[in-house]
C-alpha cells in the first residue's frame, strides 16, 4: 500500500508540473500541422515518391489514406519525443533535491528502493500516456480525416503494400516497441537524475547521450561495429520492423531484449546510486 500511495503521489506531482503538458501540447500542435499540410497538399508529396514506380505499377484507390498518414506522422515525430519525455522524468529526483524536499521523502516510512521504483513507475505511466496520445492523433484522427486503405511503405528493399486488414496489429506492435524505446529514455533520465541536485543537468545529459550514441550508430567507421548493435539508440526505430514483409521476428526480438537490458541496467545503477546518495538538505 505504501508503494501504491507513493506512486500515486508521484503521478500527482507530474500532473501539477506545467512542463508535463508541454509534451502533450507539442505533439498535438505538430500532428495538427502535419495533418493540415497533408490534407492541403499531401498528394503532391506522395506523387513525388511514387513517380518512379508508376511506369511499372498501377495504383488504385486512395494512396493517401489514414494508415499512410499515421505512418508518416510516426516517422517524423517519434525521434523528437525523447526530449519531451526527458523534460518530465529528468527531474523526478534532482528536482526534489533542488527544492529541498528529498530529505523529507526519504524520512517517511518507505524504503529508498520503493521510493525510487515508484518514480520509475510514474515516469513509465507518463511515457505511456505520451505514446497513447500520439497513437490516437496519428491513427484514429488520421483515419477519420483521410479514411482507411492499404498502407504503402517505402524502405531500402523497395515498395511494400500492406493490406488494410493486416495493418492494425502492426501498429499495435509498433507502438509497443516505441513505448519500450521511450521507456528506456525515461529510465536513463531518472538514473542520471540520481547523480544531480539540479533539474537541468539530467535533461541535458540525457539528450547529449542520445546524440552521442546516435552519431556513433550512424558513422560508417569499423571501430564502432562491435558496439553499435548494443546501443539503445540503434533500436529506437525498431517499430518500423513491424511494417516489413516478411516480418523480421529475430530482429524485433533482439531489439526488445536489448531495450529491456538497458532499462534494467539503468534502474540498477539508479538504485545503487540513490542508496549511497548523501541527502543533507
């Protein structure tokens, strides 16, 4: 009961922070802009992509439909959401230290492990809400405005057409993996928050690590080849694997395993650090 009450208390704290709504507002605004742009002039962009295939293929029905719109939105926004997650979860510990309330929290009849895990759980719930809101705007609103239809996906192997009845479960799987990737960002920022006594440091450090790992992952340098597959940033876009045919299950499972290992590692480091943290104010 103490753990549940502590988690509820952490959720209330998140709900009372104005920055918690910044992410939801930013996603709403950006999706709204993308939907408006696609509604006004989306076919010209689609025609630019399909022009090279129109000599050998004939497209029937609405190519620009809700399923394709949702895929475009995810492709454009999913890389920016880590910042929105880190803005809230990055100060769950350091923010308490900066305000001087952390000492009061650890003096309550709850262990440090339970207190920290309740913050991890609250951060995970907030991350889940971000993903669900993105899914509602991208898939539900997209289908409402543009209608259903087959999904056309362009990847390195060529053009893939996924039939409408085969799309829904792929989006469900894609959003689950996207949530796990963003949960890794939440765990990382909370872990870094245990090392700091100010709110800005963990947020900036989280984005710096993401940028560093992304550069390492994209640089075509052989010296990074052994570590590249094990960086969590390498698997941030693993949700796209659900839109390939045939489905690369081995690749998806590997991404899930690596992301879970990172989450556990960040939580373990945070627990050890928080237990050793000298809280004097």
